[in-house]
């Protein structure tokens, strides 16, 4: 009997209307849909699935960012592999930007079953560790309290946490494609930590941009989860694969570089994306 192809669903987190790939493996999701209305006062309809349907945490989007989309996918999608990309940031088998280069299901299928976890290529900071970069651009207390939670709830992950935060590179953007059982494991672990972090940290004076720290903490601790799974033997490193990450919009590297230097040497926190 011929083996059936695995079903893959990759959500595309979006908060506004944007050009979307037509490949049926993609599911555009309006993140933060809860409470959003149009000019007529009606629920805002982007034409995408809304993250306030089914089991959801849409109301937390202002601080959890695209993670409200990941939570929705985890709780409501039925597929062998589930992933997350962004409306302006996608996986690609090619190393060049352009809408035509976005990953296609036909390109992914040959790797399925052999590969359990797909990640974007590592982002390298070179002169900063993940911890120092976060503490310069955001607030170190977020990671310090996360470490305490891991120590309390998942002490077996502590060694991986210490290792990861001292790396000068990491898998970022909360992008991944995972076999269902690994996604279940990761999301159970991740949201347990983040919901506990939400109970422990109250920083009402943060700006809107800085208040989105749960999504940023998760970028770092995804690396902790992955390191532990490989170290413990629950996942073979050969069952993981990096895929290029391409951007649909140009990055202002000059603005980003200036902001980085101000954060590192003058203590100016980031207050916007680039």
C-alpha cells in the first residue's frame, strides 16, 4: 500500500491584510482578533482565520504576539506537522527573498518523517550573547524570572538554559515546523512557563513595544527546549533541519545598527521593529 503524504499546516501570523501564498499548506491567521473592529464598529474581518475562535488566548496578543497564533494552531489544527511563519517573514529552500521563493509543500514533503523539527537558520549576534543582547535591548528580569520558573518546574532543563543564554546565536522569530507530537510537547512546556511568568511579573509601566516580552522570551527558550530534547535523546539532532528565513520587506540595517549600539552602550531600550 502506498504511503500517504503527511499533512502539513503552517499558520501565517498576521495582524493586517497582506499578500499570502496560495499553497494549501498555509493557513493565514489574524492574530489578536479579539476585540478588533473596523471603521463601522463591526468585528474586523481580514478574510483570514481568527485566533479568537475555538480554544484560544487571543486577548493576550498585545503581550504574547504571534504566540496567540501558535496556541490557536496547537489547540485547533489537525495535521501531522504544524508550523508558524509571519506575513513578512517566511521559510524558503532558496537563499533569496521574493514571494516566489516562499517554501512550498512539495519542497518540504521529501524531508518529512525523517525530519521531526524544522527551524529557521540560526541568527548570529557575534559580539553579544543571547542574554546580554536581551538585557541591553529589553529587560533582564524577564529572563531571570524565567530561569527561576524553569528551576522550579522543569529543573532538568536548567543546564540547557544556562548553555543557551550564553550562546551568541539562536533560532529566533518563534518560527518552526514540527511533527505533531513534538509540537504538543513544546507548547505544553512553553505555555506553562509563560502563564507562570505572567503571574510573577507585573510591569505596567512598560511601553507597548516592550510589553510584548512573552513573545521574545519564547524565542530564546525555544532553543532551551530543543537543546534539552537533543541532549536527553528524545530527539536525534539528525531529525532536525534548518531552513532559510526570507523577508518580504527590506530591513533597515542602518537604523537597526544604530539602535543596537545605543542599547549596548547608552542603555536605550528598543522601541520599535526595523
